[in-house]
């Protein structure tokens, strides 16, 4: 196997959106760096299996529903 072909695998700190932290090993950043998450996997619908809520900003959702009402949306 070739030498120096794999990235450095080191310990970093993950900071959740609620302020809690934990240490894990990763190839991201430098040893001792802190990664701050913008989306919390403990509350995000993609990881929890909940339905996402659509925010109707400027009537976009209602405009879409009205435009495609005959298609079964």
C-alpha cells in the first residue's frame, strides 16, 4: 500500500444547536477543531421521521397549490 494516501484521522468536537458538545474522530478540519451544526439531527424531520412544516413565505405555497390544484396535490 502507498504511504501517505489516506487523510489524517483525528479527534474533533461537535457542538449541537442546543449547546451540548461531544468528541468524535473525523477527517474534517485539524485536530482539536470544533464543528458547529446549523441543523440539529435530534430535531430535524429528515432524521426523526416527522413531517416537515411548510412555511408559506409570501404566499408561494398557496400559489403553487392553486396553480397545480387539478393534478391532485
